[in-house]
């Protein structure tokens, strides 16, 4: 799964979501992952009325250029 991709597996009324993303250098990765998990689960449940049982978050890369641009 490459950065920026999303995978969704549906089995009956249950959904498993996989998200790959690029994080900005300097952020707390566990916090980013937990926020993404919570927001994705809420959005998918609201849009589909299905039960999200798992959201896997892959930090596929870290963007160092954002920090360099701010310097």
C-alpha cells in the first residue's frame, strides 16, 4: 500500500479499513495514527451505516521538506 492509498474490506456489516499516509516531520506519530483511526472510523460508519471493526494506519513516509520550507 503506497502513501495516500486506502483499502476497504467489507464482510457483511463489518468493515476493515487500511490507510497509508505521509506524516510531517516532527509530529508525534502515535498521536497522528490515533487521530486518523478515530476520524476514519467515524466517517466510514456515518457514511455507510456499517460497523468499522479495525482501522490500520501505515505511516508510509515522513515529509522532511515541510520543515525545511519553514526554516
